[in-house]
């Protein structure tokens, strides 16, 4: 069978074997847990606790402040130590709720209570997702109850479960599909209850044979749900790319997935939906990969949200003997954010920590030349933009052209153009800066 894929993209080294071989390890932190109130796209959540309050695991500590927002839930029991600005993975400061962990993880009343969610109404399902504070866990962080609220549910034809996990080094979704396949399937079934005419498609890159096998086993003989192996290529997991591969439809600039009859959910979000509806369990923990050529024992952990990345590095054995950590990334090497410090918390939308002995960006800066007009960046762009012209406009700060003629705001910052550029130009960094400045001007 010929595997489906999209036009463009690249094939960077995968390095997934570093962390894939061992089962997921459960990790319970000993130190303070830190909860930024803006772990999602939309308005930051509003704290509903005060310094000195005692809280329990699963208790809402910050409520969604509007429709496009999400609850924040404590993943431990203990005392609210502070509500203050703290550094997050990007190095920026964000308002955070700091909880002094008592190490007991005493659950809040009702957490773990079992339900027959198969009998839930659409409202019951959406309410449970909203209460649980579930967001897109593949990195986007969009509130899931908002994504699944539709005025025309009959127009949705595909619910696509994103199990591609195309970023190098990261294996948390692969391990989740291998170990929690039934829960992912049940979460997908719950979403399908909201959209009566939709088919469920679980898209998995073909470099994950064990995950494909596990998901096919739970879907065997089930109507309306299928597993779709797709070609291993970066960024196969991009929403626009998956929609094209699964449905054959092109998402035009400015359109949302629902406009072409599709909704895309990460497999981790679907598993969280299952836990929320069947066990009254809010989003308190997630699978998280610690990998890279600098860490001693790469592995995937199940960790409470709010855990310090520094503690996870210790759990992975620290640095390799004789190796100096040159760069730490929140995420993978293509779309990850360089971290100024490991003293930052795991959030709902963060799936990995990549620790590197070499900084390829720093090396590329010494080799950078002028653009040689080779066109490789345009050939690999997965959404068919023209990075060469975008870079020229961004450097001249011609943001009118960048936004309205070159569609620069539709760039997904996948880094394919930067990876392939023989002139070593920092294209993605230019595009991120241009977008940030354009959006700042719009807010003013």
C-alpha cells in the first residue's frame, strides 16, 4: 500500500531510538509545583485560591476567564506558597500559582469517580472537558471544549486523531499509543458522539509500527473508526498537512479545519478526554520525553503538570559523564524553544525536553551567507509559502507585504526552510519575530 503524504517537508534524523526502548516511568516530584495561568491559547485563567490556602490534587486553582480559556488544576496536594510572576520555558515571566508539595497527592473530592460516559449527552461531554481544563496537548494549547463546540455538528465529516509525532527525539505520543490505546480509542468515540456524521481516523507515521499495531487492535471490527498509517516526513503532524493527507482537502489561508469538515485532536488530548469523562479526572499529568545527546538516560515519564524540568533531568540521570549541556529546548529541535534555565515547569502543552551537547544554531551563525536564490526553502514549505521573499520583507520590516501579499502570518514555524537552507539563514527566527511585531501592533 502506498502511504499518503503531503507536498514539501523534510526528513531530518529521528533520534527516537534514544528514549523509545523503555516503558514510561511514573514520576512524582518532591519540590514545589508551578502552574502558569496562561497554559493555553486565549485569556489567562483567573486564580481562585490565595496564598496560604490548602489545596488537593485535582482541585481547580484558576478558573477559565471567558469562553476561550481553560481551567488550571493542581496536580498535587499542599499549600499555596505564592501567586507571583515566575520564569517559564521561553524565559519570559508569567503569573504563576506556586504550590508547596506535601508529597501526599491527596485527591480532591470526586476525582477518580467512575462513570458510564457512553451514556453522556453532548452537553455532558463538553462540560466534563471544560471542567477538566483540557487543551491541545500536541503544542498548540487551544482549549478543547472550544474546538469541539460547533453550531453545525452535522457538517463535520472527519475527526482526525493526530498520532504523527514527527518532531525528532520526541516519543511520548508513541508510548502513549502503545500503552493507553484503549483510552485513546474511547476518547475518540466520545468526540464522535458530538458529530454524528463523522468518521474517526487515527493518523500515525509508519516509523511507529508498535503504536500502529496497538491502535489497530483496539479498532478491529469497530465501525466508523480506522487507523491510517502515513509516510514518515516532517512536519506530517501539522494540522493543515494531516487534513490534506486524510481527507484530500486543502485548507486555504484564513480557513479553520471545521470549514472543510475536519477536526484534529492530538492523541494525548483524546486520552485526557477519556479520563475526564470516565473517571472525573481533570488534566493533571501527561507523558513527557526527556532526550537528547547530552542526557545520560533518555526516557519518557508520566509527570504531574507543574513539575520542574530540573527535577526531570535528575530523574533521567543528569548529564552524560564528560558532556557539557550546550542547549536545552522545550520541545524538539525543529520547533522547540531555547530555554535559558531548566528551572521552568512542565505545562499542559509541553511534551518534551531536549538536551543537546552542541548548538547547531550557534554553528550556523558562523557559516551564514547571503541568500543564493536556490529555491529549496519554497520546495520544502509544507503550506506552499515563499520563505525567500518573506525573509526579504521581514528584514525590511515591510509587514504590509509580509502579511497581505506573502501570507506570512500563516507560517506554522516548522523550521523546514531553515533546516534545508544551504546559506544557513535564520528564516524561522525572522518569521517568528515578524509575526510577534505584527501581532503587537494589532493589539495596540
